C-alpha cells in the first residue's frame, strides 16, 4: 500500500467511496469525522429497547449492478429484497402513490377538477424551460393537481414555496402519467405500480450501516475529530481537539456552508455564496410499537399542513430484525430549515406531537402500547434547490478547485444524491486526486 498522505473528511457514503477507491488502487488514506460514530447519514442506532433505527430512513434502490454487488458482498449476501408499497395521506383519504395516477379515493369534486385540468394541460406543450418548479408542475399536471399535491408536499419537504424552487433536482422523481392512467386511476381502486422505486434492498441484520462496515476497514478512521480550520497553502487541517494534521491531498464531504468559513483565505464573495446555500434540517421521531399490523405501506407521504410529519417509514417492513419479534416501528420525518422554517423547539418536544398526529390519521390508537420513543436531529438533511443555489454553487466550487480541495458527496457537490450516488461521488473524487498525483 503506497503512503500518499491523503486525508478524507467525513465517514459517510462519499468519504467511504473515496477510501474504497483509493484502497483498490493500493493507496492508503486517513479519514476524520466529527461524530463519535461512523457512517454520517447512513449510521444506525440499536437501542436497549430492542428497536433499531437508522439516522434517517434508508433503503438501497440502486440500479447499478456494481453497487448492488458491493453492498451484497459487504453483508455476506444477507439482505432483504422487497417490493415497495407507497401511499399518501391527504385530508383523511389514503391514496396509492403516485397520487396523480390514483385519484380514486379523493373527493369527487377534487378528482373531477384534477382530471379536467390534466386534460387542459395535456393540450399544451410542457414548458421546456420553466421559470420555477410551480410553473413546471402546473404545465405537467394541470393547476388543481399541481397546486393541491406536489406543490403542497414540496413545501412540507423542502420548506420553501414551489415558485421559489428550480427544477434541476427532479430527475425521475415525479411521474407523469398518461391520460389513460389518470382516468383508470380515478375509476379503479387497483392500479399497476409505477413509482420510481419499486423494489429495494435492506440488510437483514444490523440496519443500513451493515452495508458500510467493510468499507471502514479500507482507511485509517479517526472519530471525534471535528475540523475547525483548513489552511490550503500550508496544507494542514486543524481539529477541535487540538490535533493538527498535514496532507498532500484533501477530499472533503463536509457541507459547503460549514466548510468554506473554515478555509483560510476564503474571499468574501465565496463566503457570501456559501452562506446562500440552504438545506433542510430533519427531526426523526422513532416510535416502537407492540404490533406490526398498523399499515400496508412501506412508507407514506403526508400532505396536510397541520400534521407535523412529512413522511413516515416503517423499519419493520425493511427487516423484521429491526424490532423485537411481533413488534413494528414508525420513523417520522419532520422538516425545518434555518432559511425558511427555523426549528424553534428541542427535537424531543416533537415526540408527543408525532404520536398525537399518528393517532389523528388513524395509524395508532389513543391507548396504543408504545415500547420505544426517541428523537434525533439531522442538521443537514436535503439540499434546498431554491433559486439562490444555481447562482451561488459555481462560485464556491470554482474556488475550491483553485485551492485544491476536492469536494464530494451530497454536501460537497450540494446535490440531491442518494447513497449510491454519494458513494460514486467519493470514488470520482479519489480518481481525481490520483490523477493529479500521477501528473506531478
Ligand atoms: C432523511 C433522509 C433519508 C434518506 N433516505 C435515503 C434512502 O432511503 N436511500 C438512499 O439511497 N439515500 C437516502 N438518503 C440520502 C443519503 O443519506 C445521502 O445521499 C448520503 O448518505 C450522503 O452521504 P455523504 O457522505 O455525502 O454525506 P454524510 O453522510 O452527511 O457524510 C458527511 C460526513 O461529514 C462529517 N462532518 C461534517 N462536518 C464535519 C466537520 N466539521 N469535521 C469532521 N467531520 C464532519 C459528518 O459527521 C458526516 O459523517 C436520505 C437522506 C436523508 C437526509
């Protein structure tokens, strides 16, 4: 193994993707993370109550056979292969996902208006370069569906109004049904599955982190090392615990708005641009129940503005080994952001409102036996694709290129990356670093 003095910041999917690639090339690396546990977003927490919850709900729906094989071999082939059943909750109605192709359970008047507007929208060309997400939604789905469903859910999830968002993040996330699908979905209760995630995998034992553990052996991992300063000229990284390390090459998966102020010499224009990058904060509330029969869904989207959570996932559906025998669990995601919807309570203060709202939507009963409850704060959850991002991001990335800091992952590239994409982003970062080393 050749010793090239490469430092990787962050032990999530991206940092581990970088370490995996370097190791495969016979190059050693050192990895540092501020947390006392590895894995970043993909960390898993096993509680004394017998319930296991991931940091946020995580499943692997990678379609890349190489990643599928890597993850499978990391868990010795012990993973669950599951079909997703996804539904929506809209003001008392349970609607199969995607709602636009499953209007059946909605009130007649709303359903009719959705169809009429969809017919109108279908007569027009889809706006090729929409000014914002709302314009795109209306052009694709029609006014009624666009404004009652994805625009409302988007505000709950991204914390910002649809007319303040760009459309660069969407990819296959929003399904556009044919006219036949809309009409059949309004008339028939049963419809074919068309969600972009139909089947997925999850480790049988130990939660999502099990997929990552063998990657951690491919680097020299140091936890409890919070970076507080980087000098890109002296090529040093200083940590909160007083340790300073030097590097030849630096790969970072630290969120850009946190990273830039720590880098010595960052110009004001770059500091200003980094400060404009916004992401959501998520409080996950984890509930363990004495039964497992309270929902047919793998996960559920919630549209109502007066309900505290945006999405519910059910870890016992991913693997029954995440709960004591016969038990079930709920992971509720509640979204905030410093820029648009500041969180003004402690995460624990959301536990009771989540339980109350689970009762309100009829998922659990008022006297439900609750065996576990806890709340976790995810400070950086999803990138907000507001209109500021498009202008600010190239300024930040250009400067990091100039000072030789390779940025990777969801919060380095500042994109809507899933686990496999973050891992591959880390691999790409490692490849870039190796190329520059060979060029010297
Ligand atoms: C609620 C939620 C649900 C999700 N569900 C799925 C899913 O089902 N499937 C899927 O494929 N993807 C899912 N994702 C996306 C997935 O979590 C990310 O794509 C991926 O984990 C990002 O990995 P990363 O390494 O880029 O970032 P992270 O995992 O955030 O890693 C960054 C690391 O940097 C460390 N760090 C930060 N600041 C410092 C510092 N100053 N000093 C030292 N270390 C620092 C952090 O502690 C962290 O470990 C979900 C994301 C969220 C938020």
